[in-house]
């Protein structure tokens, strides 16, 4: 019999979703920045990062998942980026064997704007 999962590490990195009715709150973005960070050091060496965006107008933005050992210095995680140019979409990054203690998502605009919601989820280490 398998070990029951103690808990899930979850965090809204930018805006939020109401768990009661599924309503998503988005934030309009149009300048270079990054989300808040999430401590994933207690995860089972993997995490799932989801980026939902809508209402893209003239959109050309690079979303990159970044990792850090100390929540100060960040660098992009290889193959965890997407250049978004369509009006809406969802991108899910399933990062396994992750050695970062903290993660966040940065966004770099070439043009346009969009409304975005970013979240992270990981299995807690037993």
C-alpha cells in the first residue's frame, strides 16, 4: 500500500482562483516583471507551473520559469519558457528532477498586453 500524500504545496504566483466556484482573478500585465516566488524545497523534486492568459492584444511576451537556490539570484530553467503571441492560452510546465529551492515566472514583453493568472503545485516530500 502506498504512502498517503501529506499535503500539496500550492501557491498562486500571480492573482488567484476561488476554490469554491472556480472563478479566476486575472491581472493585466504589459511590462517586464516577475511573479512572487514559491519555496518548493519541500517538494518531491518536481513541480507543475501553469500560466493562463486571456485578452491578449498585440501580444508578444516571453514567459520563463526561473529557479533559485536562495530566493535572491534567479536564472531561467532550461526548456521552461514559451513565447506567447496568441490572444489566449494555457501553458503547463511539468518540471521533474528540479533542484531549485524557489521558483517564479518572469515575463518579458516585446509588445501588447494580456490578463494572466500563474500558479504552482507540487507534491510535498514525505
